[in-house]
C-alpha cells in the first residue's frame, strides 16, 4: 500500500510538470506586437524632397532581433523591404510629393514578440507651389464689404503655407497665414471701412521653394444716389398742337443711360456719360385725350431714377388741383387722392386717377349722378407722381398732378428662387441634374431694387459645417421702372444634396431683404 501511494504521488507530480512545460512551450511559440518598448532605434528625416535619396536606418538595442521590415506607404504608393544583414539600412528615392507612412517592425527571438514603430515622412516637390488664379467675391467691393479671396493653388506638394500681407485704405495692416492642401483655398479679409486702393502681397511656400504675387483692387464708396431727372413740358396741349419737352439729367458721379417712353412705346434708348445731360425732344401732334410720358435714367453704379407724367390734349381745359390725405402717407397704409375743383357749377362725367403714369381707378358718372372725385390708394414707398384726369358734361377736360415722397423702410420682397428655370420650393425637396446650374432670384421693391450692392448665393453641401460656396450674383433683367430685378449666377454642381440661400439683397434706400431661409436641392 505504501509503495502504491508513493507511485501515485510521483505520477501526479509528473503530470503537473508536463502541464507547466506545455503552457511554457505554447507561450514561447506565440507572437504578439508591442509598440511601447524600445527594442530598436529608427532614424530617417521627417521632411525631404522629390528625387532625393532618403536613408532609413534601424539599430537594434539588444541581440536577437530578426525579420526587420520597412514598409513605406501612402494612397498611391507602397514599398516593403526586408533587411537581413547589418547595417540595417534601406535607401528610397521618392518620385512624387506627399505624406508617406513609415512602419518598421522586428521580431525578438528572445521574447517571441513583434515590435513595431511608425512615423511619417513629408516629401515636397521641387517645383514651387504656383498661385494660378485669385478671384475676389465680390469682384467690385464697396466700403463695408467683407471680401472673400478664392486662390487656386497648383502644386504637387502635400501642403502649402500661404501668407497674405498688405494695408487697407484706412491704414490698417492686414496679416493672414494658413496651411492648406493644393487646389482652391479661401481667405476672408476683414471688413473694409474706407474707400481707396488696397495692395496685398500673397506668398505660397512649400519646403524651400516659394511663389508670390500682388493683388491690387479699389474699394469704392457706395453710391446710393440715383440720377436727378428734370423735365420741362406742358401738362395741357391744345388740339393740333405739337407736344415737346426738354429733359435734363444730373448725377453726382457719372450718368450711364436713359430711356424715354411715350404712350408705352420706347422712342429713345441712349448711352450717355458725364455728370450732366440735356436734350430737347419733339413728339409732335397726338389725338385728343391723355398721354403718358415715362423717362428712366441710370448712373454708372446702376442706380435708377424714374419720371412719369400724364399729358392732356384737348380743346379747353378744366381747372382743378390734386390733394393727398394724409399729406405725408406711410408705406403700407391707404391714402385718399382727391380732385379739388377750382370752378363752380361743373358736372364731372369721368375722373381717372394715375400713380406714376398707371391708372389705378376710373370713376364714371351716370345719368343724373356725377363721377366720384376721389380714389383710395394703397401707398408704396418711394417717390410718386399723382395725376388726375377729368372730363365734364360741357365736353371739356382737364389734368393736374402732384408729387409725394413716401419714406422707404422695408426691404425688397422675395418673388422666387430658380435653378435652371425650375422654381425651388421652400418646403420639400427640389431636384435637378448635375452639371452647370444657373441660379436666379427675382425680387420686387416699390422704391426700386439696388443693382449696386449685389446679392450673394450661398451653397452648403451636406458634409460641410458652413457655406462652402459664396457666389456673387449679377443683374440679368431689370424692369423699366427698376422695381423688379432678376439676379443670376452659374456654377457647376456634382451629385449630392445641398442647402441654398441668397443674402445681401438691398433696395435703393439700403434696406435688406428678409431672410428667405434655406432651400434643399438634390443633384442626381
């Protein structure tokens, strides 16, 4: 029994030792990767140039390191080299600039583990980064604008350092630096608070090569003043009389163009220049009744002035005046236009009320009941010419007018936003095809829409946190009275979905259009 028990103990001891040896064996043969223990030192430059030899050296810190491998890789290149003998050195000559990830690994025979170290080599091109183009948004800045510079960088370098310096008309020194990848780079200048020339120096640098250019532009004072139109003509012409008038134009900067319409037909459309202009125009004989004269003048900044007058051709004239109540109406209210007779015992059979040459009300009398001599007017901002034409039972007619100016405190009204002539819906989704897209916005303002301060189209792609495209829109269509304007701009759109809006739409008084919100646009 004793010998049996001792043998059993020996058997259990042998089994225990076998388990321990088995665990040690498998542990010794397993492979792991470690990155926090220095088993070797790797030496190479962090920055280099194209076609320049780069040496990567591996120095073991203890014996027993084998299977030393060097992997060099980026999105378009990969190289793997196994170093088998000392000194462990590999030489590589890059052919293209970029960021290259360097991974060095080695196997420790004493520990049975893989050890790895990683780093990056930045390879620059030998050709300097070239500033191919600079675009300003807006192209013609005014005092108070923030200018966005769009730079087009042509380079094979992975990154380019950009610096901008210069002085504004207000003697403020500008200094701006950034690091960016080649392609389109945006730099926003601070608000320009004075008129005059701006001279900026832009420099691009990569490693030891650089390019530089100079940008000069003029900041203009905002000219909100429209031309002044003075017209000298009669309100009443006798039958068979020749209608004529003299027009005198003035602008504080420079005139550009003027048009003349008589009874809705354009008879003059001329380009002019200078601060003053004068011309005598003969219309000739016209039939009995009322006739309308409309004159529109523009200055170089696109500011517009409008003059309207109603002329009567008849045998004998009625005498009356025109009054507005209240005398100083406000936009959005209702005013009364009244004909005030200057003769007694006159029966009026017809009274027509005009605002800026357009009839808003015709009152006709019936047998035994004269025509009503007043009309209600929905007041809009801006200067207006109010004209009243009347006929009487004794076969006479007359005309009179007055001028009223209504303060403009409201911005332009949004009519519609269009992409390739498809009106975009404010709610829901809008769809167009990829490619060149023409955006238009149509707005209206009773006091006139500014074509000097131009709107900006903002396009935000889904993945971007802010608006990544900021485009200046130009006037495409302007109504004869300057109250309805369509602005447009074209840009290329790729597949995806975008949020679109328009800002900076102003009227001639400087009032801004209210926020129109964002329009969701799918390009597919």
